[in-house]
């Protein structure tokens, strides 16, 4: 029987490197690919950019491919990344929302553009180093399930994948802990075995999102008022893109007690401030819903909702609405439910039922 061909998205990190190694050991015909996404052609700038797809990532991935004995290529996805990730990222901040660019990148770059190109060159699958698993749910549909290690689980960032994309995806790392992955890398001589994980958003190397947006757009976002929940002016903010729901640091407000951002009003250019309890809410609404383990449901369901990457899934009742949105009522109020972020709903089997964008 002819071996199936799989294109592995290689970021130069240990997870995707070991994913490629494991698949080769299983007998797949493995091809390594790094996606070139940087918009800047200047090599000095590129060299500084680190992240998952900078120049250093390319060199690391190339070395790994050589060690494990697979062909390796760099593919240009700059256009797709600009349109689906950077433009979206900027637009969401300008709307007073907090985007999740990694989810957009997964859906529209890795699992749309890369998969399409992989299929065009005769591959059967793409694979990544995500800590998550693909399985078939009781309904017969494919879904993403949490990895064996909750500490590194990355299923949240994959809720938006389609059934077709899941059919053509392999995730070999989901059955291992991070320590086990590093041990495998050391054992077989993979040169990035001890490389630290990338933490920041890959195209914002200094973690200054607002500065990045102002440089990209050429716009200077206007100062405005900090107001309390009654609408009283209590200070001046430096531009609405500098803030997100639940933020406490960097407000420079002398209130005598801790205060937090609990709303961004773009129309009035106001940042609404409240006390610690004001950022706790028990209801959210989500649009742009993607169904995974189940097809659409018509009545309330008891599920577990995860409102950000670092949060735990919490019990809630999820009700479909006539306009296609979902309403989630949590058993206990959740801190800093943030428009623009994803909410992902899991069932008792730790499978993703569906997810959407908090609106």
C-alpha cells in the first residue's frame, strides 16, 4: 500500500519538529513547509522578528528537516496572512474589540491556504504541532478534542475548522505532554529540543499592539475620556486601541482603589471604568458560530464554555437564537468576557461542540 503524503507546517519549534518526526516514523511520506508570512522584505528586520515564521524559524526548521531526513520548502503566504490576519487584527481593535489573530491564522492561512496548496501538490493531509486531537464524535462528525495535557491544550484555537479541513488534518502531538515531546526531540537529536516556546503574537514582536496598529495604519488614535459607570468623567485615556476589557494596569487613574476597564465605547471614544466586580458577567452572546462535534442544535444544551485561551471551561447553558447567534448563561459569573475573543463550548467528552466570536 502506497504511503500517504503529509505536509507538516514547521515553525522551527520543538512541537512541529517532533510532529514531523513522529509521522515519518509512522510511515507517512512527510514534507516540511514553513509559511513565509512577513510583510517586510528587509532581512535585518526579519531576523529580529523571531515568532513562528521569522527567518530564525526558517533556519531552525531547515536544520530539523535535514536531521530527520525529509524534504523542506518555504512557501509564500504573505498575501493570505495580510488579508486574513493583519487586516482583521487592526480592524477589530479599531472597533473596540480584542481580536484573536492565532485563530484567524489557523482557519484561513494554515487550514485554508496551506491545505489547498498541499492538496495541489498531491498531499493527502496537513499536520501541525498543536496539542489537541481529532476524533469522531457520537454524532459521526469530526471534532477536536483536548490533548492529554491540560497545561498545554490548544484545542481552543482550533474551534473554527471545517469538517473538510479536519478530514485532511493530522495532529500527532496531542497524545503527548510537553516534557515527553522534548524528551523525544533530545533522544533523536532534533536540534531545537530545548528551544523556548514563542509567547507573543508573531507579527507584534515588542508586544505593543497599539504602536503596531498606528505604524501600520498611519493613524494617530485620539485621546478621550475615562468615565465611570454613571458617565462621570474621571480622566483622559490615550486612545481606545490601548485598552481591553478587564485591564487594570496602565490606566494611570488615582481612584484610591483598584479599577478596571469594563466597556469600550467607540462611538463616544470613551473607556468605561468600574470596580473589580463590574468586570464579572454571567451572560454572553456569540456570532460567527462554527459547529463541530454536533450539527446545529435547536434547544438549550448544558456545555462547558471557555472564554479565553488561558481560561478553564466552565459550566453553562447554551441556547441557540433565531438570528444564528448563541446565548450562554454561565452558572457563575466569568471575569472579563471580551468582545472579539472566541468562546468555545465543550461537551462531557472534552470535545468541541461549537464556538464563536463573543459579540
